[in-house]
C-alpha cells in the first residue's frame, strides 16, 4: 500500500501522504471487491382501477394497502 501511495504522491505533488495512503487503500480494496447493484422497482397498484371484473377487482391483492388501511369490502 505504501508503494502505491508513494506513486500517487509523486504523480500529484500537492497530495498529502495521508490522502495518498487513503486513496491507495481504497483502490486496493475496490480492485479486490465484487460490487453488485440491485434495483428494486416499486409501482403502486390502483385498487380502484375499473377493469373486466368491475371497479374493485377481486384478483387484486390487498398487499398494496398500508397496514391498518384495509378495506373490508376487498376481503
């Protein structure tokens, strides 16, 4: 790590050695790390949408409603 930090310090003379060591450590960790990204798409379901089953489709889950917001007519 110190060797890489020395290279960074030579490449950027205004960079302090502490900052160069931090950059070197971060680069070494990132080079050996596996980074994965998960994107979760959340789309609201309109339980009032008129469809082939009428204004309140029985096939629509009440999971789209928040806790305590259940409508007894949907059950």
